């Protein structure tokens, strides 16, 4: 257990002068600031396009990505209801990412066609291919609602399919019904009462009551319901009527208008699984913990059967993989016409219960005659299932306690056949990760495992983590013999990953290839021949001035012998022998491990494109700084030891080893290094300032600093505040604010919706530092959530960071303590 200690406080007079100027500026100037031109150029650099391969592997969709939204767009009014953020006028989820244009890429020829018929300044959201690759359905967001559009791939033309507006509060609002000819659509009701109005005169107090019970999992959820009006508004926003829409634009509405949370059509397009909320609602929980009613309707809207009536999950056991008692995860088998599957928890859903089986996987075919069939007993918690056919399905289970995962092969057509274990590994052991199966759309337009024509083999792809870095691969896995054949692996000096497999043998593939100074481009490869890969796209470098950024993968050890890695970035043209050490910004994010061996594994690749993410630390290369990004910050708890019980000691060892390494390399001055991080990285940064004298300043964005405000766990910590009181106290940098004696810049989004990182965390930390006389600055970004989106916000964030580092780090002098 770490112990509290006090560092001598030295506040340099120049820091005080700088702080006064900062405080003066903050009081008199509240306008958004523009950073140096080289930083502004990074924010406005061209983005995208993204690539989405069609299901027949003949056409690719190139999705144009617009520049960042303005603060006026981000500041649109939104409703915060039970964990949702809703556009009140459009009846759609807020904070959606948009495209502003589409193009089609012909894979055999490499020719590109622009899509015509789109509105000017279009905002395209969800996009879904038809199974035959002839159509692409997508939504367009306008002033009056969310519209359903259709792209004719052959003609490369798009048009609005229907005039009715979609309800897109809970997802896209549409899906292909039978693969290629019809869509299942969630429409706004034709006639509906006005939205409930909130009265200024209350009818009474808003009351809550707990009746006691076992220890429960109660995280600090944001955006919860506050009163009965919020509950009524949630129902109103979810009001939906289902419809079948043909590709000729004809519409057939069916079923009652009702608040629908989720809708899944059966693969044969004859049935619909609906999920509806059940009152009463909670003021303490998000809507996924509310009561749910699961029903199967016919495509005519008539109810066939109530599958389950699940009460509110008010008290879940406290372990991280605890689940509700009883059935959950209802869905259709993708490989069958109309067969439901679900999982049923044993032992009350409590992983600490003394039970041999944690979950049971069931299936039952419509019209639900006879009894359900048990497919598998799972000793650990169900994670997911991938379907192929009656002979092959892959079921993955995990254990958060042991951090292990296993994948089994079952035969859904022979439920009593014994499951076969295919893969087993520690979840944190990436070197042994076998990859994930390549998927395809079947005759129903549903995603299933792609098998070879003899149905004996499947293809696996993965990042290929290894001691030499990530090297993506393509394998062919022969199921009967459980044998893997390596078909292809990425080679230096490129980082290349498989996007699509074009033939039954795995000889023709599409890849995305990149290098340090080459942005990702698409290539067509023939693995059976000796010809060089053929480029399908040729996108230029988005920021030519940043060609020549040097990136090195560092390997070093911390005090106790644990192997660590980091990515070192150096400005273009910089030479440490000629130019000497530079001021440095270090950036990291702590991660928990159960073994030192896994913690020491190499992550990342030196051959990836040097992307300058404006939310990351690399931007400071443009200002002449050296950058150490993603330096290993493992928190290890082997055996029965809990990682967080030695959190402070371990982050100190990690940081000391990283600082020693960059100083030894001659790329950083020991007295001119800043530490920074976002979210849990901000928490780490504040702790390092409180418990070490390694850094000259800090940047902490959207963090949490007082763990008593997250009393029922955080990150991978399962224990609550009262069971691990000393750990919560020792890990809270707020408790050691009087030991922080270097300047700390705190930035936070005013509308942060991430559990645990409420804006109050930064406000209280700043109050403490201000009261203690420590140089500090608090910047609250209006309308921003946990990740900042608006162009003005990001420009201002870079200005703040640049100003802070220039004042306190760039020209800092050695000090004696």
C-alpha cells in the first residue's frame, strides 16, 4: 500500500508571474483562441475517406469525411434521458458522425465513380449494403428530420426513398428486411400528441427508496432521469411505428404505435423481435437497466408471443462481469430462417456464487412449439456467438476474475453434441490471439462466418501482435483437425491489414497498406502469384509539411525488471547529436494486468502512418517538442494481489524508467519534461505530479481525481470504496493536492457523459490547487462531452496546451530540490 508523504513546496517566482497573467487573461477574455498556424493546419487537414467493401467483394464504398463540426452545430439543444442524448426536434441520437459525400470504387478495374443525386451540404449517417450489392441504404439528416435514402450502385445515383421521417433515437432507424428488396423501418407516428410540457409548479417531491438487499453494482451514471416529466419525455421520444419499405418506395405500416427500444427482424422476414421499456423507471440507472418486455410479432404486427418480461435490474452483484438473473441477449440466429437464441444466467448472475455453470445458451424456433433446446453450458460468462450453419457456430466465454477467454465450436443442429474447445488464452496475452473469423452476408443478408466451399475451413485475420510489433495476418483454419495455415503476413517497411477475402481459397485479398510517411491506401493482392500488389487508391499525405517525422519503438525495463515499450516521435529534420535534447511532452494511459509477462508485450508497429491526431500529444512536434506517446503504464497484480493496491508505486516506476530512457537517448532534458493524459491518463498525470518530481508541468484532460466520487468501482476495479478504503484514498490525487508544486492545466468538457469523469472532478481539483496556491488553470469547454468535437474547441484546446508548455516547460531551467 502506498503511503502519504509530503514534498517540499517550491513555487518559482517566474511561475507565479506567469500564473497571474494566465488568471488575468481568463478573467478578461473568454473568447475561443486560435493556436499557432502550424497547429491550426493540423486541425483543418483533410480527413478520410473511409472504405467499406461490398458483400460481393466487387464494389467498395468510399465515404468522404468532412471537416470538424462548428461549435454552433455541437451546441444544438439536446435532451438527456436515462443515459441517452437526443435531438429533440429530429428524434435522433445526438453526437452522430456524418459523411458529406459518397463514391464507388470498382474493385476489378480500380475506377472510381462519384455518386450523384445527393443534396448540397449533405449530412449522411448510417449506411448499409444490400446483400446482392446492388443497393446501399443510408440516412440523410435534414432540418425537418431523418430521411431514408437509396443508392443505385449500377447507376451511381442516389434518391430519397420515402417522404416519411425515421425515428433514429435508438440507432439507424432502418435495416434490410430480406437482404435486398425490402427494409424494416422505424417511422415517426403519423399523428402524435405534442411532446409533454414540463410544468414549473411541482405536484410533489421526487422520491426514491431502496428496500435493501445484497451489495449492488451502482456506478456513477450520467444523464439520468430526474423526474416524472423526463420519464414521459423518454416515452414520447421512443414512440415508433414499424413499416416495410420496398425499394420502389412503397410503404406498409404495421403494428401499434409504441415506445420501442430495439427491433430485430427474423432472417426470413416473417417475424420481428421487439424490446419495449417497462415502467416504473429509475432515477439511478440508465435505460439498459430498466425493465424490458420482449415480444415476437408477425410482420403484420400481431403479437405471437411474449418471450420474456424482465424486471428492472436495480441490484446487480458488484463484480464487473455480474449480470441480471434469468434470460438476456435475445436475438435471431443469423444462419436460420427464424430461430431465437438467448443466454440465461445461473447463480443469480453473480460470478462469486458457488455454481459450476455461469450461463446457459438456448435456442427455440418459431412458432415455439415444444421446449427450448440447450446449446451449451458455459462455466464462464457468455461473451458472443458467431453463426455459420447447423454444423459450426463459435461461442466465446470470458472470465474477468482470471482474465481468460475461450472459444468453443458447437453444432447448433445437434444440440447434444459435445462442444469442442478451439482457442484458449489470457485476454491480456495478445501474442497468442488467433484472430477473428472473416464474415460474409448469407442468403438472408445476415452476417455469418465465411466458410470454404467444402465447409471445412474458415479464414482468420488479426493484428498479429509479436515481439517485433504488430504484423497483421491472414490464416486459413481447418476446423476438423484444428489446424492453422498461414496464408499471408504483413512485412516491413509497411503496416498492411486485410479488409476483404475475394475468393474461396484466400488467394485474392484487398488490403489497406501504410508506412511511416504514406497514408493508408487500398491494394489488391494475388497471394498465388508473384506479381506486385496493385494499388486501388493513391491518397496523398494530408499534411506534407510533416513528412519526415521520425518514429522509434523503444524497449527498456523498469526497476523491478518488467519490460516496457514506448513510441518516440521526433520532429522532421531533428538530430539529437546535432541539435541536442529538446523539451518533451509525455503521454500515457494506465492498464491493469495479471502477469508481468503480458504487461511486457510489445504493442503497436513502427511502420504505421504517422497520423497527427489533434487530440493526442503528437501535435507538439509542430512546435519543436519531442514526444513520448503511449509509454507503458502497466499496473500488475499477480496471483491474489490486486493491481490497484500498488498503483502509485507502479506508475512511479513506469514514469521513472521512461524519463531515464529518453534522457539517456539525448532527446529530452530532464528538467524540461511535461506529463499529460486524457481520462484515466489525466488521473495518472495528476498522481505523478503529486508523488514524483519528474515533471515540470502537467496537462490533465477530462479526468477524475477523487475516487470517493466513484465509490462503486472504476476502470477494472471491482471492489467498492468501503471494501478498499485505503486504496481509493491513496489513489486519489485530490487527497495529495498539497503535494503538487508544479503547474497543472485542467481541461474538461462541460457536458462530459462518461461515467465517473463528471465535470465536477476537474472543478474540485482546481479549487483545491487554487486554494493551496499552486499554479493551475481550469478550462471548461462548452457543450463538449468526454471527447471534444467542435473545431473551435479543439483549436482552443491546442492553444491552451501550447501556451502552458511554452510558459512552464519550453525554456525551464534546472531546479534544485
